C-alpha cells in the first residue's frame, strides 16, 4: 500500500467510485411509467391505493396514506393527531429542519431537546424533562435510519397521554423488535424524496394502525396533499428492488463494522439488540480524536476524501435551532403562529444549547451515503484500507 497520504500528494486508496450511482432504475420503471401515461389515469387512485397498502404492509402497519412529500406527511400526521395552535411538540436537535418546521406550519410550538451521544437519536430523559401541560406530541426521528428507543418513548407517551409521530424519513425497512418503523408510534411519516433508500423522486406517506387516525389523516390528505399515480407507479417499481438492497446494505455494514474494530478512533454506532433490522439513508459512525492521534474530525474527513472515500458530517449536520425559522424569528412568524400570540410560551431559540448535539456535530459524527453500500465487500475493504492508511500515517497531518 502507498505510504504517503493522498492529501500530501500520495496515491489515493480509491481511484474509482464506491457502491452504485443513485437512483437505480431500468426498463421496469420506464415501462410502468409509460403504462400509467398511456392509461390517462394520472391522478386517479388505483396505483396510489395500491402503494399505500403494499408499503404499509411492508412496514407492519394496517393503513397507509400516500402524500405529496415527506414534510406534508409530517404536517398531516400532526393534524391527524389533534395537534392545534399553541400545542407543544417535542423534537430532537439533530434532524432535518422539516421535523421542526412541520410543527410550526400547523401553528404548534416545537420544543427542541438533546440527543443520545452514541445513537444520535432523541434522548428519552430529555423528552421527560421537556414535558409541560401544553405538550401534545413527540416526534422521534430515526436518525440516519437507526431506530430511536421506542420502548422508552412509548412508555413516556403513555404515561403522559401524548401522541407519538415517528419521523421515518430515513428509516424505510428498519425494524425495532421485529416491527417496522412507523408502526410502533401512533403515526409514522415517511419521505420518498430523490435521495432516500425508497424513492419516487418526491413523495411521502403516513402510516398508522389506528383506524380513526387513518380516517383523519385521509381527510387532511384530500386537502391537496395527495400523491399522484406517476409517483405511486415509480414507488411500486422501486419497492420490488428494496428487499435485495436492504440485504446488500446489511451485509456490507456487518463487514465494515467488524473491520473497524481493529482501527482505533473510528466506531460504528453500538447496535442495540432490539434493532432487528437497520436500513439507513446515511450510515453514521463516530470519530474520536483522542484515539486517532489527536487530529480533528474535520481534518480526518479531508484526509479521507483525498483517499477517494466520500464522507460527510453525519446526523444531518447542525442542530436545527440554528436553522430555518428557529434561526430567523421573522420567518417563524410568517410560517406559523406569530410569537406575539404565544406570549410567555414563545421560545427564543437563539438561547438554546444542546451539549450532546453540539459536540457530536462539531467534533465526532461522520457519515456515508446509503448508495456506497450497494456494491460488494471489496468496497468496504477499500474504506477500511483508507481508514488504516490515515491512522498509520496520522503524524503527517
């Protein structure tokens, strides 16, 4: 192996691409879309109803309400759960900002709490501390697709009579105790945006096992939140590929995780035995500077990219209290219930600091995209070789 780090002019470990390009499609999708096009049934319910039933069953839920996108799915789920103006909704600090803005857009007040420093998911003890008489719902995000602690979250929700809306935008196919994510809380919201592991370009869905919640979500879906037949057609074709892709990713993360045990300073998320299947939008891992020669996480990422391994800051990046309407009070007032009507309930998000989320974002978490895990184990070995090369020659950095 080349001994000089690529960042210093040496040959990179990886000279081509890893995994597969995304999205994956062929004549199956093309023919299915042409069939829908020629049918003239572009906005009728046949394919939409079919994909709702099939994806709900895949995730172990009784009812699936297909929608236009993932953010709309969260808003629809919140409205179906009875969240109304001024109600508080507890959300994690590390997620895509839409988890919080969906609550703003239904005139609720997002209460942003800290995360577990090892899983990057919402911390149950932080949920407990944030509950007030105004709290109506909890949105646990399965960050990167790794399931949040649903046992603890549902126990808290049951004790306080709160609704749980799982944000499953990253967790298609993931399971907790053998049950699909989105089927454990009162409602689950999914995204089928272009980059997701199950995609139709743009789309969403609400899942539930509760008939009355399904009826309520269905009523809100009719307010122009619906998925169309083109989206549903594409999603049905992609669903046929999904199980094989899950197996490929699981096989590759097992290989990579095992190999990382021999390299100081890079650690997979410790897998809870209750996580019976882990599918992921991105695969997070932890970088520990003190174990890796004292270099920073960002310097490590620079060196890794130079070796031909694409890697970014994980867990969806910066805490959301710095983003969107939370970092811009005027935008908050435009999107949701203006702060002047909230009175003492209004939150100054600029004062928030979630220490675990801040440390993870600034110093530790790294991630690979899911498409990197659709190749063979040779790709995983290349990643390990790059890790080891940088670790061995860390003094050059």
